[in-house]
C-alpha cells in the first residue's frame, strides 16, 4: 500500500451506535466525504496508526475500513477506535489520524463474541506495531500539531458537511 502512511482528518459523526453499546469498544466515525476520498490502494480491512481529537494528545488507534461483514452494512465506513478512555463522547470534534499499517482483511464472524475477540486482538497488534521506531516517530508528526479546532475547520455558514481531507502536509 504505497499510500501509507495516510493522513486525514474530519468531523466525528454519529455511526451505527454499536461500538460502545454492543461491542464495548467505542469508535469515532468519519463522514462520507473522508471515506469517499481514500486512495484506491487503501482497501477494506483493519489498520493501525495514531489519532488525535482536536488539539489534544496523540494516541494509538485501530481502524476498520469497509462494510463490517458481521453486520452486513450497505455503506462503507471508517471507524476509528482510539486506544484511550475518554470522559465523554466527542461528536462534532475534529479527529486527525495517520494510518500507518495494515493488520488484516475484513471478515465475518459466527458470533458477536468472536467479533469482539478479533477486535481485541487487533488492538493488541496495533499497540505492538506502533512501538516500532519507524511507526513511533509518526506520533510526533507536525500533522497533529497543525490540527484545526472545530471552529476553524468548518466555515461559519457550513453545517457538518465541510471536511478537511489531506495526505501529506
């Protein structure tokens, strides 16, 4: 995947409501404008990298890109699980991520328990991979320090349809 590392940001929108409630693994969802602009060589699957909400701290993350076969979604999504416990939801905030590497393809599972176990394995794999020096250095990339605040990312007359999408910086 020659497009990795891939840098993008956008407003956190409401997803399917399953991450926290059903899986116990909260996710932040990007709007269609970010999903639709992924490079062609970034296919569906599970990725790992770094994430930052607004101008906050940078944390490890794992991301699912695709149709979530277990749930048979008809709409492609990018769902980011930031490996950190936040005090509250951050809908409407700006999420900046750098996708560093690929873990595995999307799969369907026979049970919710099997899906949750796979996600937890992905989280552990992401934690380990992000300790590699070449991946660790991206945590301090200037992309995160240049992250806009929600008020500067969206024009005053815009609803939540305007997004910032970027690769490189």
